[in-house]
C-alpha cells in the first residue's frame, strides 16, 4: 500500500480505514457515493440513516457525533446541501423548477420554495 500526502482515509481493495470521527464520516460518504452515485444526498437521513448505524453506534449517538463534528444535525446538513445545489441546477436552465426541485432532493417545487424562503428569507426577492 502506498500513502501519499495527508489522507484522511485510506482504501486498499476491500479494506478501508480512517484517521478519526470526521475522517470516518468522509470515508462513509465516499463508500455511499461509490454505491449510490452523487444522487445519494437526495435522501433524508431518516430513510437510510436509521437502518444502517455504523460500527455498533446508536443512531442517536451518531447524530450527536455528527452535530458535534459538522455543527448541525444530519437533517439540517442534508437541507443545506439541497439549498446549495438548487441554484446551480436552476442556473443551468435545462429543467423546469419542478424538475430542479426533484433533482436537488426536494419533493416538489413548493417544498423548494418553502425551504428557500425559510433559509434565505427576504434575500430570494
């Protein structure tokens, strides 16, 4: 195995290891992305998070660790990723607002509008 730079996690065939909690989250996200592609972030944590708690850690404890390391709950993080993705998809101009909402992980354009209004407030005008 060759290690270059300062990796936060290392994968060698079927073996993967990380340098700590945050690196473990990065490794987990990498593994999920490998299996599901970049669209995995469209799922809410409740739809998959609770069905696969890693390393024998309870979902509640994992959520506390996530909040400590990332600074927000898993649900807020997913919402922030969606809010960040939507303007880029809208600017692309290749889909309707309804299509963009679904691509960004919102259930409908109305959900997108409500979250934008809540998150961005008057800045959306």
